């Protein structure tokens, strides 16, 4: 029979060991503030993953995006369907760098945040957690866009498999309150190599791509809506510059006078894009002490 005093001392030792073990464990993430926040990031810290509220989301609006009216209309229409609980597609926005892909996703979120739309940004390296995140969101009354910005995969990376599973390919049906909006400079999201053309084979008069190519194409095909973006011509670029200069309070006469500098700025950057136009407008307005 165990001596009560020995049992008491043994329990005290167990409690001391447990206390030291708990102190060594990472702290639990704070509870998600669903009411106070509308945009979130999925982050890993000390071996744990958590939804972290974005205190100051980017305030860009749909009216700030010029020259991409068709792209805006398609993404806005899809998002309206989603909010109305009608069938809607996951969206892949691809094309030229700096052409407004990411800005359009943020602007759509700002447009519909008052109607219960929530935005969750997930980095490419954290896509392995995507099934767990989606399970956590399922059943909530809010509507969620999971945002993957600048998405592309290199040879040997496997995180894309989790994305494929969530998009379409798991035994579990995707929750009806979650869509994935991703941006990429690549249509097929993965690198393509010349050697892969050697896998192409002929069946009768038909050409069939090899298994490697099929695997890469299958990821982007799981997005139901593809939206393409294109480089700016000169007129489009100058229109974007003018819009942002007006936003900073620059008078029309001075906007016209800034066109030559705007073109030289783009020439120095080797690119005409919405991003380059925004950067020029900030520099010019700041240099000329223009107040917003």
C-alpha cells in the first residue's frame, strides 16, 4: 500500500515537471477578433499557426484602378455571386507585373467588406496549412476570400498539392463560404522547361503533352475563372499617372506639365505599368510638396 505522504510528494513533483513543460511551450495564439477585424493574415510563429488581424488594410478602391474595366467587371461579378450565395468560381489573375492584379483583389475586398466579405492573405510557404485554415472557416456566416499573392512554384516544391486539394480534388467538398483568389505572373504557376517538350507524343494525328506538362497545367485549370492583365501602352500609363496626381491634389495644369517627366521615369524603369505610375506620382507629389 502506498504511503499517503509519498503519494503527495510524488504528485507535487509531477506538478512541478508539468509547470516547467508548460512554461517551455509556445504561448497559445490570441482568439480571432471576427467582429473587430475584416482582413487577416495566416501566420506561423513558434511552431503554431494563427489568424492575425490586419490593423490597417490597404484602402485602394475600384475607382482608383483605370484601364482594366473588363477585368474589374469579371471579378466584381464573380464576387457579387459569391456574396449572394450563388455559384461562384475561384479566380486566377495572371499577366504583366505591376498591372493591377493584387490591387484589384484588395479593391474588391474594400468594396464588399460592409456586406460581410473577409480577406485572408496566405503566403506561398504556408499553403501546406490551407486545408486546416479552410476547415476552420467552414460554417461561419462571413464570406471569405483566401488571397494568395504572387503565386508561383519552383521545381521540387510540394506546397501546390495542398492548393490543388482545396481547389478541387479532396474527398471533402470545399466549403461554400470560401473562395481562393490568386495572382501570378505565370499562367501555369510552375516553371516550364524545354526538355519537357520531349515527353510530347503523337496518337494518330493528335499531339498529346507529356505527364509533366499535364501535372503543371492541372493546377491552374482548377481555378474556374482566369483573368488576364496586359502591359500599359503610353496613353494608359499617362492616364494612371494623372489619376494618382489628382489624388495627391495636383492641379490639372501641373499634371499636363508632368507628362514628360512621367515618361522619362518609365523609361528609366524599363516598364510602363500601374505600379510604376503610382511610384512616379508619389515621388513627383512629394518632391513638389503637394498635399493630399
